[in-house]
C-alpha cells in the first residue's frame, strides 16, 4: 500500500489495488475493507458505496492537479495535466469505465465536467454573459470532451495526454474558447 494517512486515502488505495486484479463489479465493500485491514462499518462511515469511492478518487486526483492552476493558464495545459494524472492510474480508469450499470463512472465524469466548466466560466464572466447559448455550449462540450476522454481510456491511452488535450481544446465551441483559450 502507498503510504497515505487518512482513512479515505487508505480505502482509496485499497480499491485501486483491487481494481488491478478484479473488475469493479466483482469488488465488494468487504473486499475493500479486508484489503486495508479495516471494517465495513468504517467504510460506510466515509462512503455510501464503492461507486462513491470511485468518484471521490477521481475528484480528489483531478482537484489536486487543478488546484495549482489559475484562470490565465491555457485550458489545454490544465487539461493535459489532468489527462497525464489519469494516465498514471490507467488501470483504475479503464476498470472504472468498464462498469456501465447504475452509478456508472461515465455519468459521473460527464456531470463533473459540466459543473467544472460552469463554475470556471462563472469566475471569468459576468452573470449577464451566461446566456442560454453558452449554457448549451457547456453541455455540448462536456459530453463531447468526456466522450473523447472515455474513448482515449478505452483505447489504452495511446495518444499523448497533452496532444489529446490540445485537440479537445481546439475543438471547444467558439463561445467557450474566448474564455478558456
């Protein structure tokens, strides 16, 4: 196990380790708890289920990468750092995306992306500039960008993360590009 200090981090490491061997749908909360020598009750104190833990791992890893970025950083650079971080945990992301049932990771990352774009735009523009057309562009780009990232993960991340980030940024709707690029 990687030397982390919080119980959430320990549970995350346990799940990541198990996902190197088992598909997500076969992993139980008991397996996660046993793997890090804790109890199911401890797990449930911190997470409602393994899917919430998967989402927490994604969110905290992406937040760690983006926390040092500023609104003047080119979007392609920020996205490249996020994709690079994801590539470092390729097995986790491949396994998380393979599960397509209720609480799927695909739905979570699309919604996370939509919210992240919206929040970032709100920092960069006045309230009056958030037009219905811009809201549509955010939704459109959220689905498109996350769809391409999911394809990239399923194709074993063969494209360089920073190259893919440039392609995604170049294909962002013009109504968003003026704020992000």
